[in-house]
C-alpha cells in the first residue's frame, strides 16, 4: 500500500502536462524575468554613470585645450615683457615721427608679428603705452582717452596682477556699427624698473571662432558655456560672439545654483591666478540621452522576449516529441495483444525513449522472423538461384554476340577470297582484326604502336567508305613506338574527327595523326573538317570538366578524364578549331610519367 506522505507518489499522480507547466513557470519564466530586470537596472545605472564620466571627460578635455592656449599666450607675454629692446624702444621719447619710424622699421615692425603667424588661435597682438611720442599703427598704440575707459584697461589697473584674462565688448573692426565679444590676455610690461617712465600693456586677443570649433566637436552631446569671473556667459555653443548689446549676459540665478547639479558638468580654468573664476560649463543633450535610454530599453525588451520565447518553444518541442513517441509506443503495444507485430515507423532518436522504440521494433521483428523463418528462407533461396541464372545468361549473351559477328565476318572473308574480292577482303580482314583486338584487350594500357596499328585499320575502313574523297597520314616518331598510353586514347579522337568533323565536308577529307617524343610525348590529331565556332568550342571545353552525365562528347570526355586520372592532372589537353577550315586536338604527356619499354623506367 502506498504511503500517504510519500512525496514521490504525489508527484507521480500529477499529469505530465502540469509537470512541464510547473517546470516552465518556476524554473524558466520567473528566473528569466527576474534576471533580466536586475540586469536592466544594473546596466542602466552603469551606462548612465559611464555616460556622465565620458561627458565630464569631454568637458575637461575642452577646458584643458583652452587652458593650454591661454598658457601659451601668457608665455608669449612673458617673452615680450623680458625683451629689453622692445621695452627700451617703447619707453623712449622720440623727437619726431621720423625718429620713431626709424626705430619701428629697424626693430619694432617684426617683433610681434611672428607670434600671430605661428599661433592660429591668436587673433591680434599689440602693445598700448602712455608714451605720447609713439605713433599709432601696426602693433603699437599710444593710449587714447577712449582706452582709459575700456573694460580691459580698467580691469588691469584695478589689480596688482601682472597678467589678467578679461572679457569685454568692443567695436567690431570690420563693422563699426556692431559690437563683438573679446577675450584677451593683458600683460603689464614692467619687468625692468629702470624702464617705467611710461606705462606699457601687451594685449593678446584670442580667436574665438577657434574655441567655437572646439565646442562644435561635441555639439551632439554637450552644449558648452564659457563663463568668466563675473559669472557672465562669454561664449556658448551655437551662438555667435557678434552682437549689438552693451554688456555681456550673466547667468540666471537658477543656472548659478545648478552648476554642480548632475545634469551640468563644470571644468574650472583657475590653474593660475589670471584664470581664477573662469569656468567651462557643459550641459548634456537630453534628447540624445533619452534616445540612448530608449535604445537600451528596447534592447532589453527584445532580449526578454527572446529569452522567454526560445525556452517556451524549446519546451513545447521537447514535450511534443516525448508525448508523441510514448503515445505511439502505447498504441503499438496494444496491437501486439492481437498478434499484429507492426514496427513503429518513425525515427526514435538516441535518448532513452528512442532506445525503447528501437528495442520494441527489434522485438517485433524477431517475433515475425520466428514465425515465418522457414518460408522466407525458401523464397530467398529461390530468388538467389533465379538471379544467378539470369546473370549467367547475360554473360553468355555478351560473349555470343561478338563471337557470332566475328565468325560471320570470317565466313564472308573466305567467300571474298574464293571469288577474289581483294578490296573487300582487306576491309573485312581489318574489321575482323579490330573486333579480335576489342575482345582480347584486357589491359587498359597499350603501346603507341599498337594504338596506331588499330587506328590504321580503322582509317582503312573509312577510306574504303569514302574512296578518293578521303586520305589520312600517320606521322610517328619511331622512338615513341614502345611508350605505353591508355587504350583508345588516340582512336577516340580519330573516331570523333571522322564522325563529327568530316561528315559534312564535300571535298577531300583529310586526317593527320602525329606523335613526337621529346620533353613530352606530343600527340596531335588534325582534320580539315567543318570546325567549330568559339561558342561551341567553349561549350565542349566546359563539358570536359562537367560531372553531370551527358550524351554529348562522350569520347572526348572519356579521354580527358582518363588522362587526368592516370597522369595526376599533369597531362595537357587542348582543342583548336577554325570554322570551315580545321580542328586540331593536342595531348601532351610529361616524360616523367611515361613507361617506355625500350627506355629507362621512370620513377613516378
């Protein structure tokens, strides 16, 4: 009696479909959904963190490049400030214009121009001095009353720093009606205490379009804002630095408070005192981020569908396979009770159920054999005897037909000799010898001489048919007589020329067979038949390598394939043809593959 609390017994009572359903839900569906959800949350967090890191790197990289440009300009300013010659000439009082222009032409003209030529990010570089004897022009200017009220002059004079990075609005030199933003480095030229008779300031204007190009490289991901020490937006992605306003726009209170928010990335430029307070702020493109999150969400949705659908289909297929085979086995086992031993005609597979089906089929087969063993053995024995008799009859028939034809030809030959039909006698003798050789050739190899003797008899019969309208020539190197070649190699080519090349020729038909032995054994069969055009010749060449059976060019294909087989693909086989003139077939066999009876045996 089964124990009430036996858990295996309870499981055995559950239907098979419910078992598969429980396995699918608790072992496949729920784990997959849980893992995908956790994976999505983790990957999304990592992707967002990596995106923030990459955006911060982009902002820092742009800020670093800007800082490098500023530092190089400061280095230029230090170089100019350390140049005593420039300082002496700018601190000197000149008697008149001519006196100043002599110094300008000799020294000052090219002192500053070299820097603008070498550095593309410098828009303009010049010196302002309180020396009234300096003539305005080029890169040197005497400070005017308007300069005293300019932003850059007031900023440099309001601090004790020698170098200052300033931003200000001033007139566009190309359009006086328009203001434009300037970002400049102002450097006091006061390195020499003995040359401070006049104030001197070096002003380096940076090329802002160079920075805007830097911003545009990241426009798909970030919107940049360059903010000066007064919280004013100096440059911004997608905005021009030309304007008509009287002052630079400042950041809104919300923007000032949100500088450290997660959706804003800041790179400070205050690695030196002159860039203190300057910042590069990057605001990410939320549309791009949303699209990336959408792509990620869609990917995980597709992944979830795949990981759910594939196991579902797999479990259904496995269950269907299991249920179908078990049902068939149960059905055929019921038939055994009624002495119907039918095999299960499906592929059972190699698993345990497949083994059970194979064992069942083997069992039913043995039962049938035990019942009908004697009867089937007798039937099989009679069938074998009948097949043996048929094979013997076919063999006798294949022997009788050629021998009967051979004997008949001999009888005709006797009659022709008796009545002195000499020409017919020669032809019948040749035909008889051809048949005799066909019956006696057991080996697939013959000498060149044996092959040519056979061809000679064949061509004599052809000449008898066509009389004076046919002629042939056998041009053979005697050294090649004893070289062995595959049987019917040349004869098939000659027969092909007679059958296809010369049938339609109305004039004299000619065939020439030439054999030469040198570095190669060269065999040529040349006829003056109708020839072939290029398309037909190409078709024949293609058929030579074709593996599909075809009724066309059987003789040529047979020769070509045997040559490739016996000579390891080294034999040459070529066909040349001129429509209406000739066709020539050439075979070249390398000497190392030849077996010539009168020559030293080669090592193949």
